[in-house]
């Protein structure tokens, strides 16, 4: 339960960052969040938050735009269900965030090797 | 805990792979993360699919604010202070809906597709440039009067397109660019000329000489003349000839002659030179007639409401988005509704408050070939004319890839006639009206203002290409038609379907037809006018060569029959006629098949297969409705008939005729039951006559149909299971296309459906010229090029069923601005938003 707030915060930050800047912002923001608040965030949580952010934006889009129709058309091009492409988007965001966080973790560990970095390791 | 080294390495790998796939992904894979970015990536295409209730943009050059309202069908209504402003706004909204199409079509005509899609398009670009289209456009541009109203309009339209491109955000990029990882180039006014040249290629490219040479190579010159004659075997001309029924030529067909080896060699050369463009010929690559259009108009006296009616039904390649973009333009003295070609600032087919107009393709012979003599066969620099060597113009063509790097070059040679190509050891040059004169956009701008049919025709007098059968009706009740375009005059016999001697200047064109000689009619006594690509004028009235090997007149016969029978025509009649499932072709051939079957059965009563086939065909109502289960048998019988009848045209070693003469020639042959053409020379010891071939074709058709579709009565015999319309996306991506669409109609019906189903009605329109002009229409798709948009294919239903939609043509913007509010776009000059 105590992870919910940081998770929601991270999700909002990723969503805002995505609105503001292109995709490389995800690993950068992820890394920064982990470096700034290592006790609050973990790579896994940040991955989930980034995925939730992109998924949330897509879900929001479906409220006013034919995203489902587009997904179906795109899925047809690559012979996949449209939902698979949506899932791939979420997965890419999660992977970018996780990668950024893990790299930040390594940097932080290298800078101060005695520091306990986060909870799930 | 310190993070583990494997996780660190895995993170590096994950980011590296995503980074690589996002920045340096090998084409055609789109860059991964930018593509899937939910804000700027492909998903933004969904957000752009919906027209916002209000939107704004700036367009340089606008003199005042312009308003655009979108009606329920998604058609933009442009209200502007001046005509130039209206065309600026048209450019903007066209780019907003059709940006990729604008780019692709223009590049296709300019021979620069490789710059958009890469070296894969090199062959297409080389063909385009070898035809001389880009050079012709460049020369036309040099001759443009840049101060003219027409050119200023082209520039205004260009301003509108560029204003949209310049104002685009990353999220606005159309789907196709994302798939290709490309960006749109800024629009240039010359692109409009490229686009129009492309229409010339689509509608006026027809190397008639090639088909004739192929026939002459097999059966001699005299037979070739008769089979691919300048005189269509069935006369139902556009210009009424005073007859109340089609006239079938009863002149006996000359027998096959000796093969002409010289023609054979020339056919090989010409065929090799034009192979890449076979599909563009109206005969298609498989001998399948691919394009066909209809138009007709009825005088007030023959309509129920006593107002002139006009129906337009141009048939072109079916694509998504559609080849046409519908729009209403209102500005000052301009108030016009119709369809535009994306890239050209003019309503091509449509109506204003006084006049309605539409076109079908004339199909006149406007392209000739000349056998040239050159100084050095391998690398010529000069060609011979009247005993004097003239220098060849050499033009080096450079092909660039998507990064702008030149990756291929070739050289195209030109004589004074046009481009010259080497094929089969010979050099052939080409003269073509499309390369000769600019297509004058000014004519289309003028006709939008026409107040009467006569004024409209007068405005169109300078129109050059592609030659069109132009039909017009006005509110006073006048209807008129005229085949209009540059029709070359040639020396000696005037024929254009022969390869001429390039070493003589006397072989060159001597001029062009004066407008006064163009085939046409105005308010004819019969009370209606119709064209369907048939021979425009009965050779008994004017035998001057205009073309040869004319398309079959089945659609013309059917529409004339329907119009003759209807003295109280209504809008619904016109609409229904456009998808009429009846067939003049079936009406002519089915009785012939049945009579032949009965004759043969009288001699061989135990022929149960023929008996069954005749019973099945005899039960057919000769209509190509979707649930019809007999049309398939007739179609197979017709195919079999052509195969058996034209055995003389099968080249040695082949199994199919090199050329299939028009079916109207077969219709004429039906009157000659003992003609030597009926004999199938592959059956030694037997001399077949008409009834033998017809009966054998019918018998074989039933066998084939059973093998392919099962027993009669099987659901697979349903016409809708056999023939479909297929509307492909411009990139031919099946999921963005609409395929296997069940439609009513078959070969030769007014809404012809045949072959691959990739050509068909590109815009259907009916206009009633009453005190208020009312129009109905539909497109095979919609207005938007965005596949996620409901406006991408929202008109497909009315197109498929032929119901047409009422076309909204409001007098002023207030109607659209008031509740319920339509989505609107406000365009302003820079700095005045």
C-alpha cells in the first residue's frame, strides 16, 4: 500500500514527460527518479509506472479518438491483433524505464558502493 | 544490495536494442519507440482522425479570414473573401486530409518515387522518365505565364498546402509517412503540372500500334485492320446518328491472311519498349478492359419534373483514399461543388448554380510511334530526317534515394517528336499530345463560373488533353455533349495505329482538328445524350480517323436502351441506372448460345452436358445481381468462346491469343455463320461453323464451372462470390484496403465489375437542374486519407449499393455555422488570428 503513492507519482511524471518530450525522456526520467529518490522507487516499479503512463494515455485517447480502429488497421499490417500493438507500446515504455533505472542504479552503486540502493534487490 | 552485473548488462542490451530499433532500424521497419510513442507516434493518427469542433490555421497570402465547415459527410465547404483565398483554403484542407496522396501521386508523375520509398521504385520511375513526362512538365513550366490568373491560382493552392505542412506538429504526420519513416516535402506549384501529366498518362496512354502489329504478325495487315478497326463493329455513337437502335456491321470479315513477319519484329520491339506500362493501357496487361466511364443527360421534356437531369460516373482505378476529393467553394462570384483531384486547384466534375458537367474518356488515338534511323545503333547521337542528320537531345536522368543520394542514372534521348527508346535492335520515337501542350488549368477555373451550357462549352474550347467526352446541362434545360481535346491530323490516310517512317518529315502530324469538327450534339431530338467510351461518331457520318479498336459499346447500348424506354426520367431512375445489372452483351450473346445449342442438340440429342448447360443459361435473367447464379456460366462461356474463336491469334508455342479483338467483332461474326474465322484450326479434319463453336464453348463452360464452383445451385455460383470490387490503399496494404466488396454488375454492365475489380466508379453524381440545383453523389471511400477516420470509408456503403447521398450545397455559411454546429476551421492571414 505504501508503494501506491510513489507509483502513482511516477506514473504521472512519466505521462507528463511523454506529453512534453519524445520517447528518450522515459529512460532519462526513470534514471533521474531513481537517483533522486532511491528509497521510493525501484526499477520494477518505474517500469510498471511508465507502462501505466503510456497505457493510460492510450486509454484516455480511446475516449475521444478511434484508437481501437487504428489499432485494428495497424495490427492487420503486421498480422497481429490490434491489442498486441497496444501491449507492445506499453512494454516498450516499461522496458525503457526499467533500463534507465537499472543503469542509474549501477551508476549510483559505482559512486557509493556501500549504499543500499533499493528494496527489491 | 548492489545491483547485479547481469541486470546491468541486460539493461544495457534492452536500451541498446530499443535504441537501435528506434534510431537505425533497417527499412521497411519503422523506428520502434518513436512509432509507438502514444503522443507523437502512430497513435496520434487516431487523434487526428476526428475533426475538432473548431480549429484554426494561418495561411500566408490570405487577404481575409476564410471559414471552412465540414458537413455530415465530411465534405469541406470553403467560404472565402476572394477566389484566390478559396483556393488557398482548398489547398490547406486537401493537405489536411490527403497529404500523403498529394505527395505520392506527384512523385509518380515526376519519376521521383525512389526519393520517398527507396530504390524499390526505380523501375517505375525509369518508365515515367522514359515516357518524357518530367521533361514535358519542365518545358511547360518554362512557358507558363506566371502573371496569369490560372498560375496565381496554382500558387495560391500551393500556399495553402505549404501552410498546412509548415504548421504541422510531429503528431500530425499521416500514417503512411510513419510506416515509411519519411517526411512530406514542401509543395511546389509545378507539382500541379506533374499531377495533371499523370492524369494524361492514366487516360491517354494507349499504344494502339502495338495491338495492331501483334495481330498483323499473325493474320496479316488486312485482317488486323478488320479486327481492330477504326470503325467499331456496333455503332451506338455519342453523337446521335438518327437511328433508334444500335447498328451491327454486316460487312464480312476478311479471312486470316499470311503472317506479316515485319510486323512481328516491330511488335516485339514496341512490346519490349512499352512493357512496363502495359497495365496503364485501357486494355490492361491481360487484355482486360480496365477503365470505363458513363455519363448521360436528359432534356426537361423527358423528365418527370421537367428539369434537365445529368448523371456522371467516371470510372478509374479504385484507391483508398479516393482519387477524388469533394469540396464546395464559395467566394465572390465563385460558387461551385464537385470533385477535385488532390493537387489540382479546380473542381473537375461538378456543378454550380447554373450548370452541371461531367466527363468520360474519349480514348482517341493521340499517341504515335516512328521507326527512326540513327547514326550509331548502340549509342546514337543523331537521327535521320529527309536525308539530313539531326542531333538527338540527350537528357541525363538521376535517381535519388530517400537520403537524397544519386544511386542510379540513365539517359533518355529525344527527337523532335518526343522520347526515343531502343527495343529489339530498333529505335522508336513517340509523339504524344500529353507531351506537346500544357493542360490548361485555366479552363477548369473558367467553367466553374459558366452560366449556361453554351458558355461552358465555349470555355472548354481550348482544352487539350486527355480528350474527354464532355457532357453539360444547364438550368434552362439545355443538354450538350462534345468530345474535346487535341485530336492529331496525320498525313496520307490519317491513320494513327501504324508505326510510321521516322526518316521522313512527311510522316509528322500536320495539325489538329478544329473545335468545329469535334463530335458532339446539343439538345438532340431524341431528348437525351449518353457516352460510355464508345466510338464518338458514326463513321457513316464522319469517317475521319479518330482512333481504332474502340471499346465495346455494351454500356452505351444499355444506357441508350434505358433512356429510350423512359420518357419520365427521375433522379431515382438516373441513380438506379448507374448500377443497373442488365447487360446488352448478355442480351446479344445468350440467344446466340441457346440457338446454337438447340441446333447442335437436334443432331446430337444425347449430349446431356450441352443440354444441361443450355437449360441453365436459358433460365438466366441476364442480370448481374449479387445473388445471381447463372452469370458465372455465361462469363465462362464467353471466355471459352474467345479462346476457341481466336485460335488464329494464338502465337506459336502459346496457349492464349496475343490480342483479343473487341467482343463487338464477335457479335458481327454471329451474322456470318460460315466465316472461316469460326473454324478452330487446332482440330484437324473438322471444319467448325458458328454453332459448333458456340455450343462447344457452352459445353466446356459448364464443365469448367462445375470444376471450379461445384454443382449448379451451389452457393459458390453466386455472382457475389465470383466477382468483387477491391479498393486498395495507395501502399497496397491489405488491412488499410477494402477488399472483396460485393457489388452488383459484371463485364459490360453500366457499373462494370470484371477482372481484378480494381477499377470502377470513382465518383457517382446525379444533378437536377431545377430552379435550385440539387445534387447527389458518392465516392468509393471518403474524404479523409486517415485510415482511422470514419471519413476514410464512410461513403463506401452508398457507393456499394448505388444509393448516393444528397450533396449539401448551401448558399451561405450561416446554415453550417448555426446549430447543430458543423466542425469548422478558421484560416487567417499570418498575424491576424
